C-alpha cells in the first residue's frame, strides 16, 4: 500500500474516556494485553475500568474515536512523584492502537494529547516504558521523545530473600 494513501476515510477525535465506552475499551484493552502476552481476565478489566471511571483514582484515560464512533486507540496515564524535582510528572502506562488503524498517526496523536495534558498540569515530563523488541512503537517513540539511559527492574516482593527466592 502506498504510504500516502489513507487507510481510513474516518476523521479521528481524541477525547476523554466516557462510561459508554466500556465495551469498546475492553476489546481494545484485551488486544493490548494479548500483544504483550499479558494475562487478561474479566476481573482485571473490571478493576482497571473502575479506576478509569473514578475521578479520585490517579489513573486516567483517553481514546481515539473514528467519525463512525469506533474506538481505534487508547492511552492510560497518571501523575507520579519525582522526588529529585520536588513535583509530579506524568507516566504513560498504556498506549495501544488497533491493528486496522495503525499508520494513521493515531499513536502520535494520543501521545501529543497526553503531552498537552501534562503541560496544562505543569508536569515537567511524561515517562513510559516499552518492550525492547517493540520496534514499530520504538520508531514512533524515538520520533517524539528521548530514550533514557535508565534500566528498569521488577522485584516480586515475595521472591526476594524468601526461601527459594533470590538472595
């Protein structure tokens, strides 16, 4: 396909998640989890959705919606404290664009929208992580941000120092 040929005639609107989005959001979030080979079940979906719908919870979400009302992508973000700066910054937890809608600038649009929110809130930066082998996403990220020199670790609390765990 010629890269100059649009993949869809639909215009995209990026907006906040709405309670009526639950079913389409769940479909997208299941696809996102499958991409990362992450366990996804109804309880995880229910809990994550409840976070996104509760104004008092830090996790927030935006979606990319086509003119026909289809959700084509999502982004979840939240503030996180940066003690060395003495202020909150933004963390982009999840970013996903449905396969049929890739190559239209939706991922970039979602990142720009989160950056705009961050700017309005006075966050000095937005941080996120991705899999080392996620080459398409890394191409996008390299075009809009600066890769850091930091290496990320995960510690399972029950595994450290526990019998049979790492010493």
